[in-house]
C-alpha cells in the first residue's frame, strides 16, 4: 500500500486502500481532550467510507464542529443515496457528532451499533431516528451480523469497555482492514496521516493507552485474543495515524502494555497493602497491629506504607496488582487527611473493582475519616467486608487486639475463608 | 412484617430483611461483590445472578426488563438496584 498518495488535502477524501477512504477531520489546535488528556499534537477524528459493488458503508463520523469537513470529504467519493449502512463503533460525541445529519441526508441508510450502544444512542439522537433503521451488530443468536456490500463484507468484533460499554471493531473481511474505533488510536494530528509518514507518535500511542484503556485491562486482553488471529493488513482507528505499516506491531504493543507493570512476586499469595498517615503515632500503631493480625493468616502477603510524604504514582501501580487495600487516617477537622485523598483520587487509571477495602484510624473528637474513606472505597466499587476500626486517641493494649483481629478477619476475607454468617439487617448499621 | 432471607453466596453471608427491601440496601453493607453504577436501573452495572429463590423477588419492571435485554442478560439475571424481595429464601451472587 506504500504507493498510495499520502497526505490529507482540504475538501478531499484520502484513499487508505482501494475503495476505502478516510473522511475525517484534523484538529491540530486541540490541547486538552476530555479534560483528562493532554494533546501536544492535537488530534484527528477519523471516519471512513467503504465502497462495495452493491453499496457504500460509512464507518464512524466526527465531532459535531467538524461536520462540514466530514460531509465535504464524503461528497468527494460518494453520493448520499449510495449509502446503505452507517456503522458507529463507538458513540461518544467526538465520533457521533455528524450522525444525526448523516442519517437525515441518507434516509435509506441503516444504522449499525453494538447491542450495548442502544442506551447511548438514545442520548445522542434524542429519539430523532426511526427505530426501524437501527440495528445491533449481533443477531439473536449472539453471532456477528454481516453487512453485505456485494464484493465486500463487514463483520463486527465485540470489544466492550474499550473504553465504553458500547465499543466494537468493524472488520472488512476481504481486505484485512480493521476499523478499530478508539482501540489502537491516539491523539496525534499530522496531515500525513499514515504511520509510516507521520512524526514520532509512540508517546501519544502509549499515553492514550495508559489513560483511556488501562482501567479496562482485562477487557483489553479479551479483545486482543479476538484481534491477534486476524490477518491484519491495516488498522484504521478513530483517532490518530492510520496504521498501514506493520499493523500487528501495534497489537503486540497493546499486549505489552496490558501485561502487568510489576511482576507479581507474591505468587499465589493474596496481597494486602496497608496505607496510613499518623499524626501522633496512634494510627501507625493500629496499622502495625492490623499487619500483625493479617500475617497470622497463611497465604497473605502484607505491605505497610506511611504515605505522609504524599507520593502517589508508584502506589497506583502497586494497587493495580493488589488484592486488598486498607487505609488508615486520623480525622482532622472532620475529614481524612489529604495524602489519603490524593491516593484515593488517583485510581481512575487502574481497575480496582471488586478488590477488598478497609479503613481504620485514631481520632481526637469525632472520627469521621473512617466512614468517609469507606464510602469512597465503595464508590470506587471495592468491597468493604468489615466495618472499620476507629479508636479515640492512643490505643490501649485491648484496642490493639481489636486491630489485630481486624487484620486477621480482613485477611480471611481476602483468602475466601471468612466464616459464614447469618445477620439481621438491623445489625448492619 | 413478613421477612426474607437473602444469602450473598460470594461472601457466605445471609441477611434477614423485611419484605420490600431492595437488594441494593443490603449488599454493599455486607461487602458483597455486586457492583453498582447509576443505582437507578439504567446502566446495568449491578447485574446479579439469582442462584435460587427467584420467585421470591418482585417481577422486573418494564425499565429493568429493557436494561436486562440490552445487556443480553440471562434469564436468572436481575438488577440488584431494582430487585425487591417478597419473602422466603433467596440466594444471589454477582453476575
């Protein structure tokens, strides 16, 4: 494919393979995307047109403000009455911005989205599309539907949570082209468009993965199992360069990125990380007692960290691999202390869902920190199996026994060896 | 008031609750592994598998039914934020 003309020209679609065109838009001035992403090189919104012998399919659209670019490019290679199928691999507004207008201009076109995209579509279209024109990309038996374009066929690969519930990839069978949506994409704007022509975008590719895909690592691994066997000739993502030179290298890079950053040294043992901050040593003694208790349970590896120094990044990596997390904080003016919140507000990049969580701490007046931390842990979708331990000022010997028991019981939960119990709802507080 | 016994199989805890209780009111408090998102029956995050006693839950509403279908949920799956216990014994676990 190296002989194809390269470089985006205003008002013109760009051929990325015979009969397949890029219809996207360049946004070189973008410096911050979705609030959380820095975009030093801007971004592109990639949409594609696939021409078959019996019809045309459009795959994805662009952010609404760039609709004119999209429609002008589309009109340079196809007329609206030729469009039989519109596929949205992902419905976030940067891909669905021109969808309502496209469906209006091509009234015969049918829309294909993943089953999980239906609730999002309602928000995007606000009822503005005949339901008869909307189809899911899985049939009633759970098999991929096939869009027949005559001499070409589109199949669908369900890749949920990369990075929304609705995300899917579209596979152009005869040509080995994968329209991958946000997967293998990045925010990098370069009008030369192809990966073998643009500037060095490796940083953007990895950065995009770390910020967008990493929280869904388990889903990335499942998706890679589906994508790796494909005879890929080109990957056409929804942002950034089109990957025509060695596309499989980018799939391999995803596999590397999705592999745990830190090798698990605990083997089959369950890992418990205890983080604490202590003003006068009381919460620290509670943390130590909790560790002693947890370590009495075989098969649990405990680590203790005083995070008063405020480091966050290294602990995020540790937390991603851990099974259980405990946070100890004194209560200052009715709240947990800032280093604890800094860490607990930095976990959106990793998946902590269903890990076990616990809170404890010493207090002088009222001890709200423990409940607030527990609420945050539940908000992050951790399981909090035990009510936290809160002690007034310095722990007595008996109170330290309570902390040790707390650590032991938490470790039993980690190992799945907690005692079966029958409770009345009134005991739950 | 009639009571029901809800067992969260993943953590081995049974809770006695009054009839009319929604699963969401109990599962987080006991640390069960059912995960919540919107808590309003829309996002489908809190799907749970009914191991036994499904007949002891109120039938799904039209809204719950729609969300379950959109998530391609199996017949024994319910949303914990919506499912209300009527009585008897119910055993659930995360879907």
